C-alpha cells in the first residue's frame, strides 16, 4: 500500500465493534439465544409429536384454506415424497427455522416499512441501507452471527433475519406509497387522523404488495437457512452440507429436492393469499 494513501481500517473497526458488543452485551445474546432455542425446540417437537401423515393432512388443509385445492394436492404429493425419501425430520426442522425467521423479519420489517413510507427522512436513510443489505453476499451474514450466538440454529436465525428482512421493508413502504393520493385526500377531508388513514385505508390497500414482500422474505429465509447449515443449522441444509462433505451427490440431490418442495408450497400459499386480497378489493 502506498504510504501516501494509508489503508482505512474498516475490517479492524468491525472486529473492534463486534468484540465490544460481545464483551459488554453477552447477557443479552445469551438471553436471546436461550429464548430462541426454547422456541425452536418447542415448535419442532410439537410438529414431530404428530405422525407424518397427520401433519401432512394438517398442512394440506392449511394450503386448501389459505390457497386452493391445487395447492393442497401439491402439498400432499410433495410432502409424501419427502417422507418417502426419509427426510421428514430435517424438513420439519427447516420449516421451523423458516417460520421463526420469517416471523421475526416481518415483525421488525413491517414497522420500519411503514415509517419509511410516512416519513421522508426515514425513507432517505432506510433505502440506501437496504441497498447495501441486498447486495452484500449472503455468506457475510454468517460471520457476525458466530461471535454473538455461537454455532447452531440461533445463529442461523440471526443471519437469516438480517438477510431476508429487506423485501418486507421495501415492499411495505412501496405499497403504502402507491395508495392513490385522491383516496388519502378524501380521508383527510373526512377528518381522519394519521393513524386512522394508516389502519383503515393505506395498509388494507397496500396488503397485496405487503404480501409480495412477505413472500420474498420467506423465499430468502429458506435459501439462507440452507446456507446457514455451514454454521451448525440443522434441517435440509444440513443434509446438503453433509452430502457435499461425503461426496454423496444422490443424497444431496434428494435434500435439494426437499428444499424445492418446501419453497414451492410456501410460495404458492403466500401468492394465493396476496391474490385473494387483491381480488377482494
């Protein structure tokens, strides 16, 4: 490096920040880790308590109720194939990780998206941060998770939430901003305050766009959960990683097929929810 242009200590600054946080806020990460571990174990044990055929019927019923008959039939056939490939336990673990990660990402992302849609300063700060988050390679999110939470599913959830949150924020803000100004002005004319406009007008009209954001969050969460197998996350990603290490292409393909089935089921259900809401308008 030329002495006239000294290196900016970006990496050293990041490491110092992580060291400071892990040293002074370890009690927070331990509490979060314990809470999430308990939640993951409870959800997985609850789903595994039922026989596979019973859980498949429940999932098919949810797919029929939230989607339609074709989605329900596809759910039954897909999960029967997963059961036949002896991947039921990893699939249940993957679904649990995706559901918890998506729930956390949506609970954090929706309020931020609403604030970004309402307040211009928040929007100007949030959008460049989202651009940065969405262009950062997925593997980078695994690095800070390990010092905070160690190896395991909690680190996988941490990295997955960070990776999968941007679409929920971005599309929530976009949906609210796209509500016709004439309707907003009409609400103002009737004396509606900001909260009434948001709850009774803007969010209901933006629901299809918000659901598209949740759909993308689920897909990103599923892809990241597979990548997070490198830091100890179980599930189908762990099966893929094990197949790579043991040079077992057949096992890896079966686990990858399981990931595709789970992705298709979740994608179709959320798409149908968004389409149903749009048709209701």
